[in-house]
């Protein structure tokens, strides 16, 4: 992997030591084929570096996403427990005034009414979503 190697290691793998240090007064003359070969090799090394960069970036983003989803799941569980506590509290309060059967019926009916209203709102918003005719 790229993070295990230094940049100098990559250069040493690609360019031999003899060809890397030509004489100072002799300009390096390469044929067009050699230049194209070097260009292709440079593009290959760049492409591998880019792939490794995005692989590392994706793994970092996936770790952050897992952490966020874990926190969201815990929050969802706590919210559900709060709603259950609220319903039980309402049931206990109403029981003292109307009796257990009437209190259960009123709290259950109210919870079902809220659920039905939320479901109706969700369905009406879902129908407004722009979908292609071919998807149906």
C-alpha cells in the first residue's frame, strides 16, 4: 500500500540509480518511444496513488458514518423509551380519573390517532415525489 512506502522508495523502484544521475554536461536524449513509455509509467503510478488515496478516504468516511449511525440508533432507542414512558404516564394519570379500562381505551385510541395522522402525512408527501413513469 502507498502509506507503507516513502515517496523516495517509489522513485527508486521506478528509476534505476544509473539512469537517474546522468552526467551534468551531457543532456539526456531519449527517443519518443522511451518518453511515451516513461509517460505511461508515470500515469500508472499516479493512477495507483489516486486509487489508494480514495480508498483511504472512503475507509475514513465509512468509520465516521458507522459512528454516526451508532449514535443515531442509540438516540432512536432512547426516544422510543421516552414515548413509551409518556404513554404509560398518561395511562396512570387517566386511570385515577376514569378507571383502568377507559384509560387504556383513551390512551390507545389517542396513540392510534397520532399514528394514523402521521401515516397519512407520509403517504401524501410520498405521492408528491417526482418519479419517472417507467419506474411504476
